[in-house]
C-alpha cells in the first residue's frame, strides 16, 4: 500500500457537491460559475449547485489540497478579471478517480442484482 492510500481513503465517500466539482475540473480549469454550469450540464439539470454550496465546498477543498486556484488567467478582454479559476491538484485527481471507481463498483453490484440493466430507468 502506498503512503497516499490512507489519505485518499480519508476523503471517501465524497459528497455529491465535491464529486461534481472535481469532475467539472477534470478536463479543464474553470471559474465558479463555469463549475456550476458544467455540473448542471453533466447531470442534465439534476444537479444545481447554489453559490453557498459551491463556494463553501471550494473553500474546504482548497484547505484539503483537492483543488487550487490557478495562476493562469484568460485575456482580460475576454473575461472578467475578478473571476477566480480553479484546477485539480494531483491529490484531487487521485481522489476523483477513487470515487469514480467506487461508484462504478456499486453500479456493477446493482446490475448483478437486476436493479439496473440495459433498459433505461425512467
């Protein structure tokens, strides 16, 4: 077992908000409103994070070294310079992967029990 394994396990399972924030940042840096939009788009509108949930989670995630504020900024002509952009840390990416695997394992169990299958659940 590696030294990082206990640290990763301490964070699991993730809350829905933290999981969706990490997943929103998996492919690119985003500002807060962009994270909210991506989470809503990924879930086809099922997840709608308010600013309190988002920024409270971001504050805790920065403290836990899951995400960090990015130093890179878009051209000010194309963006509001007051926006803060966030990105995953290495630890955040590993925790996101571990949580995604945990959820995938649960889906496999549900499939083996006939709870979900090839038919779409309405």
